[in-house]
C-alpha cells in the first residue's frame, strides 16, 4: 500500500475524478457533454489556469482547451516548445447498469458491490474482491477516462504554480464525442493549427490519458504506449444467383458465399498484423446479413459481411489485396461445394446430367466505379449514384424533422431506421453502383459477384518512433525506477528488478490496443501514401472542401489528413489502469491512476521541454557564442 508520504497527487485526482464521474456525459448530447466541459473549465480555473473552448461545427458542443505558458522560454526561440495533453470528456452508454444502479455515483456503486462481497466473502468474483480491497473507484467514466482528465487537470495546476521556470508550454485539450465518431477531435484540429500558428507553438508531443487495462486475466502490468493501433471496417457485398428454393441447384445462395467469407476471415491468425514486437488480434465479423426484405420462396439474392480489422503496419492497400483474395476463395469454394453436392445428389437420382458452372466475379469498389464511369462518363455516374443512394435517406430525415422531438426519439429508439447508420449508407451506395453495373453490362447478371469496399470507422495506426523526443523523455523517466520495472525487450533500459510494494511492472509498448484519438494527431507516410486507394474504395468518403450539397456532406465520412499532416506530433498514452471499460463493473485502480499517472505525466513533460530547450540551443550556435 501507498504511504501518505508518497502521495503528492492522490487526494486531488481522486476528488476531481469523483466530481467528473458524477456528471452524466454520455455522448452524443449537447447538454450532458457541455455540463462536463463546464466542470473541467471550472476545475482548471480553480487552479488559476485560464480555460477556453472551441465549438463543434454541427451542434456547438464544447471542446475545452487551456494553455499554461512557461516563463523560461529562451527569448531568442522562434517557436515555443509545447506539449499537448489530450483526453475525452464523454463516456460510453450506460445500458449495462440496468435500472437499479446509478452509473454516476461511485460511492453507492462501491457500497453495492461491497454488500455483495459481504454476503459471500469466499467469492472468486474479481469485481467483488476489488470492491473489498478499497483500492478501486467504480462508475461510468471512472476509468474511461475521467480519471485521466482529472490527472491532467492536477498536472496543469502544478505547472501553473511553477510556470515561471517552465521552458515551454503545456496545452490541455478535452474533446466530446470520442465514444461516437471522434467528431469533437476532428473539429479541434483546425483551431489547433490556428492556435499553433498564432502563438508560434512547436508541438513537441501529444500525451493522451485514455484507459489501460490488464491484457490477460491476472495481468498486473501497467503500460505506456508510444503509438496507437489502427482500425478499419472491411466490407463485402455479395451477389448470388437467385433461385426458387424448390430448385436449389439452379442458383447459388448469396448466404453460402457470405458464410465462406466469414469462415475465411473470422479469427484467422494469418490476418493478424505483426509489427514492432506486437501482434493484433485476428479479425472478427461485425455483421452478416442477407438483404432480403420479406419472406418469399426465392433464395436471397444478396448479402453483406462487415469485418473489423485491426492494423499495425498494414495499409488499406494491403487489406484490400487480402479482401479480394478472400472473396475469390469464397466464390470458388461455394462453386465447388455446389458441384460436389450436385454430384452426390445426381448419383442418388441416377442422373448423369451436368451442372452449369457459376464462376464468380470479384470487384473492388474502385474497379466497379471505374468500369461504370467508362460507360457513362464520370459526371453522369456521380450524379446518379448520389441521387439514388441518398433519396431514401433524405426522405427519412425529412419525415423525422417534421415530427415533435419525443416522437422522433421514439422512432429512432424503436424503429429500425437503419438508413441513418453510416455503414448502411455505404451499403446503399454499393447497391446502387452494382445496379448501374448490371444495367451497363459491367457485371454479368448470370454469375455471382463480390464487391470489396471500406466503411467507417477508420482509425489509422500511428507507429512508435523510438528516437523521438517524447519517447526519449519517457525512457529517461521510466529508467529512474520510480514507477516499477520494465521487462519488454527493446523497450528501453531494464531497471529495478526487485518488486516493491505499491509498485507494478511497467512496460513500454508500441501500440495502444483499444483505438484512440491519437490516430488523428499524426499520419505516418505509408498510410498517407495509400490514401488515394482508400478514398477510391470508401463509398462515403468526403474530402475537405469537396463540392457537394450541405445535405449530403453530413452523410459522408472523412478524416482531415492534410490538417493532421500539418500537426505531425509524436504521440504517447499514459493513462489510468482499471477494468471493465464500458461495462457496469467499470472501475479504476486508484493508487496507480491517481498518483503514478500524474507523477509520470508531470515528469515526462518537464523532461521533454528541457530536452527541447537544450536541443534548440544546440541548433542555434549564435546563441552559444553570445553566452560563452
Ligand atoms: Zn476512452
């Protein structure tokens, strides 16, 4: 256990975390998220830090920002070294808690789990044991990631008190909407670039404080991450050959092809991306369904498969190649299954009749689009595609807009208005393009086909840069041995091999594994170079400044890569440690999260700014001559 002497941050961060958890900031909601933004601003102001806000374009949700300006920046410095502390102020939904638990009351929640423990002290339930240990705080957001924001507020307060001796700035940013589409961070990028240019900031690194968790049962290792994993939704539109169910061999069931795709991708270790000493989990299916609307005696003509891919080094180009290969195999296998079944069936029927071959066609979205554009002309195709894709959607939205709020919400909650979902809009675009392709003879209507395409979300991976300033500062700080010991190969000096009470193994790892907004703070070259291919195979992709009606703009998806390229920040995640993010047992381990995270963050900032100040002096020999 931690002695009182070791507590520099603990009580302050605990108090701040509880204050923030008590505010329901489930996103998306202007009112709820702005209430949390206001609380963060107030907490900063209480510490003498002036807090400001940017606003989200669509609905004025607040993005909180605050700048502590150091007073020890060399006067001749052209730009001021500035560290960014990044976090999100919204939390995931709370359905898991049911109606009897208040997700936003840490005290009542702990009492609840503690009662259960006392009723059965021999329990092996980790949640109850943790409640009994007294080292954990419960509640939605306690872990993901209000304790991270709280730690950053405390650090900002400390830096404010000592800013006269600070050789640079620290900029804290708290975003709404992270749990939905990261629209808050996207809208923060332009004002951030503007602030950087106006104040002549040199953005030397971003430290995110999103949650970290055990990587396997019983894992006590804490981790700092120096990059972040990528994620992309890989989709297949499958078109079979329709038949009456009484003539099963005449056609080819789209669901059989889809099932083959699922079998080829789901949990396939060959599709794990290994880089920088880390391996992703294999892909899993996120959706499989056929597109038949109601019962009849026909086989379904088409189906869709969504497959979530996690990536370290693979680019969209690599993924697309894997997708077309999987599609080819799924079609060939379905074809062979059909022929083999026919041969067995024909023997029992004593017929020697042969079955027609139904060999399949594989297209990427781009290939299909190009072929259709060659027939119709690009402008005509684009117009037809957009008009037909969005007509139902526009009508749905207009009908919803005409309703009073309560009825609208009822419909959104209860009716299956799937057109409103981004993935369904992507599918609508693909189906329209396939229709056009069939009409124009680009697709052979008598043969099965698969179209491979991408849909939201897309989080690009950001790879660790071991020799970057932020990494060096983290290495040096961890090497003090104050926080634990590191054992990961190639992750910096191994220190302090003897475990001490209140100190945990600490690893430096390459990829934050749960997807984070760090994805949008830097774009690595291989990702940037593959963007033309990504865009061409992403039906909903919208480019910044692209000409389109405002109505359709909001239906699209885009990542402002040109802006992100201007930021080009080193990234790291130093965040709280806990369990059951997004679940009703969400809880944060207080000793590490309330004490160690702040101390680490604070010291890494000081090291990074000092390192940068020295670096600047070395780069400017004139100054050295002036000050021998
Ligand atoms: Zn989070």
